[in-house]
C-alpha cells in the first residue's frame, strides 16, 4: 500500500510540474518533442543506439534466457502434474 501511494504521488507531481511549465513559462512539452532537433535526437537514439545494442549485444542472450525459461517452465509444469497425480492417488488410498 505504501509503495502504491509513492507511485501515485510521483504521477501527481509530474502532472503538476507539467501544468506549472505550461502556465508559468508557457512551455508546451508536446511542442517541445515535435521540434526537429528533438525529433532528430530521439530518432538517433532509437535507430543508432537502441537498435544497435539490441541487435549486437542483447538479442542473443535474451532469446537464450527466454528459451531456457520456457524449457524449465515446461519441465516444472510436467513435474507438477505428476506430483498432483501422486498426491491424488495417496488421498484416494487413504480414504479407502
């Protein structure tokens, strides 16, 4: 509960800060992101940095970990079903 209040407080503070920027300094955040220089910078960061990092460094380990997770989850699920069947057999044997 305490963490939820902190998250909501941050959201409210961000909204108040954006409203103050608009009304006190006449600064519109949407217009700021639409300016050519900012759009160019965001495009550079996305295309040249993030895509490069994903393609060359993050993609292979991510998919390796994802495949490992899927394999372990499948193995765990199958063992859970076997365990539940054994428990069911024991309960039936005890009741008889």
